[in-house]
C-alpha cells in the first residue's frame, strides 16, 4: 500500500495504538498502557526470526554462454507473523548481523521505567523492512506560557540494512498535533542505539538516550521562546513560503498555477486566521507552525493514512520544516 504500513493478506495491519489512532485508521487500537512486549505482539512484530541467508549470485546469458557472477551480499529474510511464509527483507553485507525486534524490549521497557513514558504506537512499514514504536513522555513544554508542546520519543529500526536502531525526539504541538522538526544548535534530536548486553549496560544506554531527550527539550524550549517573542508580517511569511516551495514558474500550466494558488491560500489562512494560531498570532513561531500544520494536515495526499506515514518517515517534510526554522530563527 502507498502509505507503507504493512497490511497482511488477511487484512490485519501491523500497527497498534494505545489511544485514538494518531496517524491513520488502520490497525488495532488497544486501550490502556502497553509494555514493549504487548506493543510488539499486538502489532505483529514478534517471532519474525529475522535471519541472513545466502551469498547472492546472478547469471549473465550471452553469446558465449552462461556466466555466474558472485557477490559478497546476503539477503535478510523473516518468517511472516501471519502466514508463516519466508519473506525477503533486503540485501546486506557479509558483516551485517540481524537483530530481532524482541531484543529491543528490555531497553524500551527501561526507557519507560526511567522516564515515566508510555507506549502509544508500534508497527511495521514496507513489508517489514522498517519497524517503529512511539512513546509519549510525561514532560510537556509550555512555550512562554502561551503554547503547549508534548514530547514523544520515536524508535525506528530497519531489517534491510538501510539504518540502525535510533530514537528521534518528536515534539508535538498539542493544539494542532503538528510534529516539530528543529535541528537546534548544540542539541541533538536523535540517538543511535548500540547493541549492548547486560542489565547495567542497558540501563546506562537508556539513561544516555533520555539525557539526550531532556537536553534537546531544554534547547528547543529556549529557541521557541525567542521565536514567539518576535513579530512576523504576512509579507515576510509569504517570502519564507516562496523560499521553501519556490516561486511560480514562468508560463505555468493551469494545473501548476492552481496548485500553487491553493497552497499559498491555505498557508495564508493558517497564518492569519487559524484558531490553532490564536495564542501566537503574527509571530515567527506562528509562521513555523502554519508551515508545519500545512505539511502535517493539509498538503495533498491520497488519504489520511498516506499523510500520516509521510509525517513519520518523509525526509522531504523534515527538510521543509527545518528550512522554515532556519529562515525564521532569531
């Protein structure tokens, strides 16, 4: 499916949410709080038995005959949690070592115990190539007493060799559910997990990850307060949008012109009139939020699930949000 969320042949989705489904309508919604083991089980992330097989080889057929071409690459495969069939996940190198989803449970539970967070969602994307889990942290940020932001920790891992297991801090504005993306100077918004063994090592890993979270939260709050205290005119906001999306091209087609006009009209409305900007109207912080709200909730998408997946994984969305911050930073 285009949104990337894995949907099995029996129609069930590899997704679970502890509350109302924050991103889309697929998957199972489980009330109450989850342990890491429950989140994985309900999202069909357990007992995959991810493994590395093969040496990869191919055959070339030419006038001189058939030539075998060997490679140092290997396949990762899993056992499908619904069908029991073996499925290919990706091509990896000789030194790649698979890590099971369950191996992260101890660290995830330690993060919950150390921080007071709770699991909200978990699922798999693109046929199991990537898996995710999100946790809501108990600490919220109040920007200058006018705008409240929740803190989420999103854990992302791949089984196709494309990335390691990492946590991203994802501040989310409560009034409109915008996810924030601000690479703040001298603060890191992500943490790459090392594969450690032993209880003491995992506790140290959890505390190190949470230390990154709190440091980033403090830096984020400082930057946001600077932005909320600086005014922004509509004309300046429009120039920022033009810088991010580009100006109208010469002699555009009717479709291009209409698309440009719709986007700009929506962005103007979000900045000038949206109730979600009521407490922060005409500030640089409001400009960032109007752009974020457009990207998260109004940019064209086939359906809500496509939009939700894009918010979670799209580098283009993250780059546009970061560009808005850079252009409006004080």
